[in-house]
C-alpha cells in the first residue's frame, strides 16, 4: 500500500512577505476560525468518501501562518479526522509556526492536542535582514520562540533558515546557520532564497549576493553541518538521529497525500484502476468558504506526467532509489525509464546498480539538468 499523508492549509498571515509565492493572504478583519474548521471538516469528508480504507502516516499543517489557529480549533479538527481515518500509532503531526504569533503557553496547548513536531519559520537571526524579508519578528523573538518551544516540551523541532538574502554577506549567512545550530534542533531546513514570479521581490528585484559568494556560503555551510553531525538527506534538509521529516519524505518518495484547505493540492493513487490523480481545492479563502464542494480541479496524470513528477521528487534525495519504488509509485513498468536512466548515467548524473540508482555528487550539483532529462513531450 502506498503511504498516505494529510496536508492541511491555513491561508492567512498577519502580513504577506515580499518573497512569498505561497497561497497566503493578509488577514482583514476577524479570523473566521470556526467557519474555516467547519470547511476543513467538510472538505476532508468529501475526500475520504472515495478513499476506501487507508491509514494516515503523517499530518502537516502549513500556510500561511497555521499558528494563528488556536489549539482548541485543531483539537476539534483532529477529532473529526480520527472519526474518518485511522492514524499509525506513532503519527507525526507538524505545525508550522512563526515567531511573533506564538508564545510559551500556546506551544504547550498545541502539544497537548497531539501536535508533536514544530517547524519554526525563523529565516534569519539578523533583525536587519528580517526587516528586509518583511518578517514581523526580530532577532530576539526568533530566539525566544525556539526557547519557548523547548520549555513547552517539544522534542522534535525544525528551524527554517534562508541564505542568499538581499545584501547579505557570507559572514552573516554563516552566523545565521551557526546560531540556529546552537539551539540543537532535530531538523534544519537551510536553503537559498529564490525570487519567484508574482512576488514583491520579483517586481523590485533586490540585490542578491553574487554566485561565487552563494557557492562559498553553501560549501562552508555544508561543512559546518557535517561537523555538527547533521545528515543531509535532501537538497536542503538536514537532520540528527534520523529525525527527518516523515511528511516531506513521503512527498519526495512520491507517496500519496490528501490536501485540505484553501488552495491545497493532493495526489491519490488507485492501483486497481491503474490511475493516479492530482486534486486542487479552491484557492481564494472566500471561494473555499462559500463552496460546499471544496474540489476545484481533479486531473488524471499521464504517463509523461508520472515519469517527470516522480523523478522531480526522488532526485532531490541522497538515498538510493530502488526499481520497485518507481513501479509501485507510478504504476508504470520500469522499462519506461531505462533509456533515460542510461542517458543520465552516461552524463555522470546518477550511478546505476542492479537494484536501482542513486544521484551522484555531479547530479546533486546539476539537479535541474538531471530532472530535465525526464521531461518528455506528450504524444
């Protein structure tokens, strides 16, 4: 059985950050928490009706700013989820939280309702850079959020840190990384800022560090992380003691997931029918709340879609990929990609083995080039 996760999207923020291209919306007026929880429950029931008997392995609550919703609201939602779906006994339930929207007591409340992993959107410990990023917290609030989460009892914490920020020096980037490591998080997401279309940064085009500086930052950072005994298991994900993100790993291994909430995406496989679908819910919170049917779009994935999307995900991972994973997750025969794998191996981007393949150091450096090999024109 293909593993199944649940993604829950909370679309509101206190303020939209200038680099953010996620489906997030500035709060105008009171937050309609009760109505939104009702809509999520209705959304879930509609999805579950076509599932059959499936077990949820992980839940991830993202946004937006999920910490704007109360623990009481999540408790009601979790009760309804458990009425509809079974959980594995050691289910991972992650909440994204932003400094400035949380406090010690609130963390404790979240823990008490079953949330057992926090992902803290710190981004930087430099108040000047945080201001440029449009964050509502400063350096002190960033540190305090981590301390408060620990005091509340969380023993599985991810810290998000970006580098390559506008006007950021190498020394400042490394200082942010070292500061994050000083809190000994179980997991670290350390990634370069990218300027995406439909963002404020895309319009104003801020001055970013030169490529050679960015490369130098990454080389120094990878060495620091390795010396601190953090394992890099994905392009920008690092963990200690196997505390990887089970939810994100399911994405990267092309598992199934339900997506509920405004703009949420899902992927569901039906092996008996030899079909895999993607789903998308209404994007605008107003439309999502006003429609009794949450589903805006359901798309059947073609053979070409499946091959590219599978490789788009698994090539981000450091681990070897067995042949059986491709066949079980795409419902396609392995010979659909053997020629493309051979082409990738000849370029030195992957290393083939009897049972599968693994991305090489060169392939890790040129991930986009590797992924493009599997982008097939549809007939």
